[in-house]
């Protein structure tokens, strides 16, 4: 086994004020999205302006926080919510859902696009490559918080997590998710979106890859105790919510390429890319 590092979840304290690592991971995610978005905007030949990134990240942050909290309450703790409706607003008690956050961001992109006259998939194709670093940072936050650990195992890199009441060796599944949802997903999307692609293709790849990575990760992750396994003693809520992502993603990619939208509806980097390579 490998010893769990047991990092203090509080990064900095100023008297009663405590700044947690998990909160800092959100800051890392939003800051990295702003930085990467600024890079992409500068390459867009005027289709996007770097100054727009502040509003874009603000809308996205609202979508992540509101959608993530509402999604967690509805998907993972709906019975408890019915008994205690005000618990929805107790964000300090913990509980965020990626799938809820995703829905929240999609609504935010729809509203942002209407305000700045951009199509929905133009928005999602642009923002998709900006997301994985934040996802990876969030998984590091889960690891430091000693939460969402994996199932019992005897692999050489297993860890005993202090908050585990059984004190059994488990998969460090948070690190698996960091590697897949953060590192691999970022590399794939950044590379894929760096060249001209049909509208919807980048969004479709994001949905497909994240869904696949999450389904795989859930095979090693301990299911939420209030839900357990949803079916067949191995299907989890995370897998159930990720399967539609894979299906929708594949449909978007297929539709994008079959309809040959590349010439008629290019991604935001496409014009600049083509101009650079014609010179």
C-alpha cells in the first residue's frame, strides 16, 4: 500500500476565516478557463475578444455552482431534500454534482449566447476544451478532502483513507479521475479543437470522452452510501448519468461530419487557422 498523505484540507487560516484547498481548486479551474479562453480568443481572428472571457467565466461559474448543487440534491439526495427543503441552500454542508454542473453551464451558455449573438454550439465548442483542467483540479480537491474514495482493493498503490470507517485499503479513485477527466480529456480536446472541425464535433467529443472516462472510473469508485448500486450490483448513479452523454456525444459527432458543416459553419479558430496555413 501507499500511505495517504493526509494533507490538511484547510490551506490558509486567518483567525476564524479558513480557506480550503477544495475552494482553491475551483479558483484554479475558473482561472485556467479564463487563461485558455483568452488564448483561443486571440487566435480567433476577431470572432472572439479576450475581454469577453470575464463575462464568459462569470456565466459559467454561476452555472457550475447552481447547477452542481441542484443536481447533487436531485440526483443523489432527493429523499433527504424532500424532508429538508432548505438543505438545498446549505452549500457549506458539501455536495456537488458534475452532471448538474454540466446542465447549469449549458443553460448559462444559452443565455450568454443570446446576449452576445452567438449560437449555442458555437458557445459549447469554444468552452469544451477549457473545462478539463477545472475537472482535474476538482478531483485533487476531493483527494485532499479525503472524500469520494474508491472500492476495496489489494493493488500495490491502494490507500487507507482516514475518514473510511472500515479503514480498508481502497483505490485512490480521485486520482484515476484526475488522470482521465483532467489530463487525458484536456489533451484530447485541446488537440482536436486546434484544427478546423465541423460545428458540434468538439462538443460531441467532450460528451463522449467524459462519459466513457466517468463510466470507467465508477468501476473503481465506491458508490454513494445513500444510493449504493442502482442495478446489477455494479451500476452506479454516475454511470447512469454518463451513458446519455456518450450517446448524445456520438450523435453530435456523426451529425457534424455527415452534414459536412465544416465549410458552412466553422469553429471559432477555423478562419484564423486557415489563413495562417495559406500564407
